C-alpha cells in the first residue's frame, strides 16, 4: 500500500469510478465520494482500499469533514479528482428554475467546496495535484446546454485563477475539458434533450481522459483537452464563434 491517498468525487460512476478503481489497483487508499450509494458499492466491490463516503459536494461542511477524515485515516491526499456533475439538458424556457440552481450547485459550487477544503492541505505540504473537471462545454456553448455550459464556464474561470494564484508552489492545479465521454453522464442528456451536434463525433473513452490527465501533470499544463479534435474545437470557438453557431443552428434545425 502507498502512504498517500486519492480523493475522488463523482466516484459512483463514469470517470470517477474508473479513476477510483485504477488508483486502488495501484495500491493507493481511495476516498470515493458520491450521493449514489449503489454506485459507490459497485466502485468499491473487490477493492478493500476504497473507502466510500455518501457525501453531497454541495455541503461544504460535509466535504471538509471527509477531507479531514481522509487525511487522518487514509493518508495525506496526493491527488484530487473533482468529477461530480449532472447534465440535464433543455431550452432555457422549458427547464425548471430549480434545475439551473442544482446544476450550478453541483457542477461549480461542488468544485469550489472541494478545492477550498483540500487546497490548504496540499499547500501546507507544498505538493499534490488538484484536478477539476470542466468540459469542452466550458468553452463552446450550444443550444439546449445553457445550464451545463454556464456551470462549466465557471469551473474553467475558477480553476484558471486558482492555478495562477499558486503558480509558484509545487501544487499542480489542472482543468480538464473533454468532449462528450462514454459515461452515464450522457444518459442524462438522452433522458432530456439530445443535441444533434453530439452525433457529429463519437464520444471518447473515459480511460483516454485519465491518460490525458497523467500526461498533462507530467508536462505541467493547466488545461487538459483529451481527444484528437478537442483543442481544435476550443480554438475554433475563439477564432470563429459565428461559424460554430452557424453549424449548431443548421444541425439543430432552428
């Protein structure tokens, strides 16, 4: 067993689940957080070094308690994966106001809560990695995704500032911006509204995202753009925003 621990939110499914199992198999003690109890049980199955916490990332006090318990019982936190997120889609006028508040509370405020709780620990030791999950949707807005886009734009801005505030330390702060990934998160789009632009490319594999994170840490990069065309998509948004919107409107039909 390693002396350090890994702290992962959204660990009940998708990339969080894959990351938890991967680090457990590497010999790390893993703190796996989610509100999905069934998913957490699946994550920890056959992995005695994964400790599960039924924790809502929107509750700062609860998150801070789990961080403290992780440091005390599992070992100093080496890396954090802020992967908890939801993605219900729809037109702004069609979605309930509570959905907008809930998306921002989980996708953005959850990232802030975990970052605030864990960064003092990492800075005190002057080592470790904080990996915040944004999305290509944090750069490229499209129809039906106003709530999700806004939350991920916020994560991009927050993480970029946090990175530069501690650029002279040995703590690495990263912002991961993948395109659609083959995880259960996409099912929330299928259950609400599926943007046709999603069909213009195949979702990438979760393992590709995790591999890109490892490479970015090695290269000391802030932004992680997994997938062959992801960085190009981000640049196209900056250089040719009207062209992006023209394609979106033509594809969606309005």
